[in-house]
């Protein structure tokens, strides 16, 4: 049996100095948890908010803590990130079309194809698929209809039932347009995201959508909540496994913190 494994970390919110609430030991523990997997993943995906303020020192520290990972590490920008600073410290992510451009690319991970789509809007917390980004994603998906594909973005394209987080998600029009695209792309096995600091699962256009738990701080589960409250709950990461022609997603708690 051939298996491809893609580990997903999200929202480490690295901060250095004043205001930090343990982001470094949390990310270090997440890295150790990934390295404890057997077999090791073929790659690791970090779905945004790598830094908390976008400072150079935060990216330097995050890069240092992720360095023990022996497999390729693919990163996405989140609403707390600075695209250009992120590219500078993670140059493996290709530069699409100059400084300030959306940070999006494709990568091969074993039997899977990873399509990383930038949903961020610089200076804002909410996301979007405007400015040609949906068209870019469509072109990538239709260019290869044979390879099982994972689409990665920071903002989950589903409502999660917490208005405080749904208000800074993707707009309804973008979600509808993405749903129509996914209906025409059955080779997309999963859409993965972060942003909401919880594990949440939904579906869009017939495709499963998984928002990954933060490796650092978790949001309180309170359906209908209009204020964001962080709670002392276990951090976790996701492991997406391509097995027997399908894709299964596991959520693994991070106990060693």
C-alpha cells in the first residue's frame, strides 16, 4: 500500500518579547509531535499566521523552530502575516509576480498535488478570492484533473457558527464561486485552512473542508459567540493521509507542551 502523508500545522502566532504567551514552546512542541509520527510525513504545511505582528524577529524565530523538520515545509500567509517578510524568510515559496503579490503556488507531495491559495487582504483580518485569485485557482485545478489534490488557504470557505470568526472569513459570494469550482473539480480531495483556532469540518461543493486547530491558542467553542475568547484547550495538528485512492484526515493532540 502506497501512502502519502501531509501534516498540517496552523496559526502558531509567533511573537518575540513583550506580549508573547508561549508561542515558541508551543511551536517547538508541535514540531516534536510531527517528528514523533511513524512513518514521517512527506511534507508539512503551515496554513498561515506564522507571525503575530509580521515582525522580522518573529519569522526568524519561527524558521529556527521549524528547522528540525527534515521534510519540505510549505507555508501560507495569514491575516497576521506580511507576505514579503514571509517570503524573505521562507524563500522556498515561489514569488508569483513581484513584491506584495499573493503568495500562492503548487507543489507535489508524494501522490498528492498541493495547491496553496492566498486568501489574505493586507491590513485586514477578513479574506477574499478577488483580484484574479479565484481565476488563478481555477486554472491550477483544471490544468491537472488526474492527480488527487489538496487546496490550502488560510480562511476556511465555510461558516463555522461563531459570528465573531465568520465575520472575518470569506464573503458569501466567494464561497459560492468556490463551491461551483469544486463541483467541477472532483479530484480535489480536501480543502484545508486555519484562521479559526479550532478544528472544524464542513463541506463545500461536495468537497470536505477542514479548519485545523492552532498549534498555540484555541478559541472557545460557543456557537453564536460574538466575542473571541481563547481557552486553555489542547493544541493539535492535522495529518492528511492519501490511502487506497481516498484521503482521510486525522487530528492529533499535542500533549508535550
